[in-house]
């Protein structure tokens, strides 16, 4: 290779790179025989490369310290210890050996298990955390996986092994108020406001707001009924709905109340805002839209509903393209007959037989897109727990990119659910686990082949083969135009793209600089 090539990799909508999310099939664990390995590498400038060569490994293998060994090295540095950190300490610890695509842990172990350099080599099994609610009514909550395998749920069981939320994330529930004395919200309720009655007591005089907040954020493991999607976020109750005098089962509120509630949430530190309400005025409401855009420009995530009158179309503000707009599905995974639909829908979530807590600590089954939206808002707050820097459009891409497309039960397939986006399901049904995996994705393989091609590979959520949520862009400099590449190959749990010069007309070996940017597609 004649030229020096500089590679810069920017990943995930220009998100900052994050620590690798470990997966058991990407590496093995190795403990070396110190009395043999030490003499082999003590005079080497690149001892890890020498070890890989001595093991006769060809390909993109990477040997690295474990985190505990890294911590000990840092502690020694702080104490001014100038001893040989690599050789004197690390070989008392085990190492990670990252594997190239196509090499399984079992294949690697079979190849290396008889090496005289190795004391032992083994897989790194996955264990499941205790993040399954023990609450007595959790089994009623089919929509979050409480009655697996019944129903088409949103896959929180696996998501909770990644995160159950953070108290640093504030979620504003713009609704009929909150029964804040309930044990489900103990220690998690922030000061709110009542814009229906213009006072600082957002008590729930209907039950709708408490039900919505419970779906989103009821505490788990507290022996009281069930669990919400996010167990730890702070709840900010903002009362913008009141019982409808014409039908007390319903709620109503002025757009101006909703706008004021949004401004209140922005001013008081909300990261996520859920509004399970909408109207069908023929006039565009600048007051409400300006409030929503202000929230988004201030880094907030705004989630709302399609609503429950399909004959009237998607309600306002769900019809706005800047909103994250949620429709409803039933236990079979099919579109609810009551769920409004149209080109403004983004995704769907369960909306029938949604058991949740209401005022007076009552456990009741609700229905409606009002219960679907807080599942999506709860998923957004879980993503924000691990990626607090993300904005409305990045979160929307993660939610839609992780959604299950065309996923009804056998025998219930809906012909209206077409591949990719459609007006009834949007991009698919919410899958919290997939969206969290997308938020954690990192390129883990970046290498050059013998003929100079560049291979880039990364692990993907289970639905990526179907959804194809990524795109690759190429440029010759940070100020040049980006070329969108084709040919990403998806296999089970991985994506691979090879730069062989096809996209640019120039092979990588014939340039002095090439920049790659791998992004999640915009939805």
C-alpha cells in the first residue's frame, strides 16, 4: 500500500461514541500462563500483537485488558508507580479476546485450547438480572411482557436488563393530574401545576392522568399492583385536562392549557413530555405548535397520540410532523379499530386491555391510544437514561428503527400492514429492547483486507435484518460532500459494509484520506 490513509469514523447521527455494550458471542476470556508469556513479550514494543501472532491467529482479533485491570493501572498511575504495568500485573488477570466476524467463541476455543501459552480459555456466558417485577398484578400486564408468551408486547423484559431508568430523567405527564400520594410514585413526584384551575395543586379529579403516568412510570418491586415502563424517572404532573361536563368519563382541555403546560415542563427541567390528548380544530394552532417547537429546540422529547376517532383522522398536535405520534394495537398485534391513522403516524403500541393503576389505588383495564403513548414516552425516558444528550429526532429514529414491522400473530396478519412505513402502523410496533440496543450500538470491527478494501462491521438488534436501520456515508474530507453508500449486508445480529471503491470510483489504496460516517436512518 503506497499511500497513508487516515480514517475517521463518526457513528449514529453524529452521536458521541459510547462504551462498547458487551455481548457474549463477540469475545472469549483468556488467562495466560505468566511464567511462559512474560519472557515471550517482555522486550516487545507491541506485546499484544506478538501474543496474537504467537497464537497463530489471522484476521481482526483484538486482545485487551479487562476493566478491573484497567482500574488497577489507573490507580498505580495516581500513586506514581512507574513499574511495568503491562507485564508485572496484567498477566495475573484474564484478558478479553475480541473475535472477527465469522469466528464463534466455540471455534476459537477449539483452536486455542491446547496452546502452551494459555492457562484456560472459555466463553463469557450471559446471566439475566433480577429486573422482572414481582408486583402481584404484573401478570395482568401483557403489554409489557407480564404474561409471556400471550399477546404482542413491547419487549420490556429484555430492555430492563439494560436499564430500568434513571432519576436524572424528568418526565412531564400533561394530563388530568396525578394521584401523587400513591405508593407507585413514592419519592418520584416533582412539583407540578394545574392549568385547568390555575393553581399549584395538579390533583387528578378524573383518573386518566394517573393511569397514563402508571403505564409510563409506576415503580416496580414494591408489592403494589404492577409496573411501569420506567421505574426510576421523576414524574412531573401538569394538569391540562378536566372531566368533560357532557360526559364525565371523558376529559377535555384547551390548547392554551396544553401550551402553558409544555412551557412549564421546559422551564422546570423536563426531558420527556407526554400529552395523551388531541383535538380536531380545522385551524392550525400557532400557540400550541410554538410551544411544542420550543420544547424540541430545548432538547425535550414530545410524544402524543393519533387519537381514537379514525373517521376524523389523526388529531392535533399528533398530525404535526415534529411530534412523535403513537397509534394503538391489540393483543394480536393488529391495528385497533378505534385507532386513528394517516401519514403523520410514527409507530404503534398496545392500546387494549391495558391494566394500570388509577386514582384511589384502583387496578383497572383501560383502552385507547392514551395508554399507547406513555409506553413510547417511557421507552424514550429509558433511552435518555443511557443517552441523555439525544434530541427529538434522534429519539424518534431509535424508536422507529427498533419497532417490529409486520408482526401480527399467525392467522391475524393485517393486509394494511405493509413492509416499511404504512398509515396504520407507522414504522411498526414499539420494541423497547431493540431501540435500546440501537442507542448502544458501536462499530466493533474496522480493518483492511489484503487487497486494500476497508471492512466495517457492527452488531445490530434482532430486527435489523428486516428494518435495515443503518446507512453508510463516505467523504474525502470533513468539508466535502457525503456520498451515501449501498450494499450493507445484514446477517443475524450483525451488519457489514465493505469499501472496495465502487461507491466513489476510487479504491481506498489510491487516496490519502477517506472519512466514513455510519448513521441510523431518519424516520
